[in-house]
């Protein structure tokens, strides 16, 4: 890895996992532009800013100090507003018995020391297809409008509050190549849980399987970002003791993504969280 890539991983470990890190090898670091670009691409400026200032202080050139500060404030302030607005809308849907299952986003944000630093452009809803019309009727009453409609993904936006929802009736696209993946989640409705923040999510096991399969999908079509890897690392750290990892491994093996999961968790163990359990070590 290049020095600015190594530095980013250390900043993330120190900030998000709150691990003790030695930054002395970066005493002469000068690739601030490359670091800022990498942080921006992965939307982790807010996650790393405080630690960056703590470690480098006056060594951070003024131009980049301004860039990092402005971007961190923008990322986290926007996410704070979006999250608060989302929770208000979601509570109204719960009162109407129309609350969908939430994928990623507000389910994962509480796992971070600064939840607002885990940004997302939209919130992903998973609903039974039979409830779609009732849900969207209520979203319309709340000031939302549909902006994109596909066979699988429906995008709704409230322009006044800049809140975006992506609504799914299946966890993954309905095309044949994802048929086995969707089959994994048959009956998910009976296993959903309510999190401490009131958000309804998949069960812990289903959620971990979904996060890994979602990472596979991104890897194939566009690449996996560091936030996706962090989501999985933090989820396993927080809920690993509640999850039947053997069942998860067996499920991943059935849909032929176990090798990917093993490599992904090996990467997490090597570069993110040393105490993570890898799928290469778990025995069936």
C-alpha cells in the first residue's frame, strides 16, 4: 500500500475502533492531497478528522486543514439533519403500522463512536410487495415524490428536507442471477428485531449475511468501499456472540460466496480489527 493508504487505515482504526496506533512513521508525511482525495472518495473525512488534527496538529498545511475541517463539518452536519428527519418520518410510519425493515444506514450508524460520521445518501427500505402501495400513499402524504422507478428499486425523495428513500421488495434484484440470494431471506419478516433506536431490522444472522452479500454485489459491479468493510467489522464485533457463525458460514457456502467472505474477514483481521473471527477459521 501507498503511505497515504496506510495512514488512512491507521486513522480509521484509531478513530472508529479506538485502538492505540503509532503514527511516528508518518512524521514526514506530505501526501495530504492524496489522503484528502481518498477520504473524500470513501466519505470518511468526518470519521478521521479529529484524530488527524490530534496527531498532526500544526504539521497539517493550512490549505488542507481548511479542506478537512470544512468537509468533516459538511459530512456530519448533513448526516445529523438527515438522521433526525428520517427518525421523525419513520416514527410516523411505525404509528401507522407501515414501518419497513431498514437495511444498512440507521441500523449500523449506532455502532460508530460518532454515529453522524457514518454517512449515507439514502435509507434503504425492505417491505413486503403487498404493502408497497399503502407505504407510498403515506409517503406522498408526507411530501415525498417518486423520482426513479425500476423493476426492483423505487427511489423517493422529500426535497424540502433532502431525505431520500430507496424502497426494495426483495433484498436483492429479482433477476435470475440473484434468485438464490433472495431465497436465503425467505420468511425474514418473522425474524425481524427492533433495535435500541426503534429501527426495525433483519435478525442479526440475516443482517450479517445481507451485509456480506451486499459487499459481494458491490465488488462485482463497482468495488467495495472502506465503509462497507467497517460496517461488517463493527457488526461482527458488536453482535458476534449473538450470531450462529456456523449457520452463517454454511449459508454463504451454499450460495458460493464463502471464499469471498473468508478473504474479506481475513482482510478485516489483518488491517482493521485483529480480534475479528474469520470465516476461514470457523468450522462447520
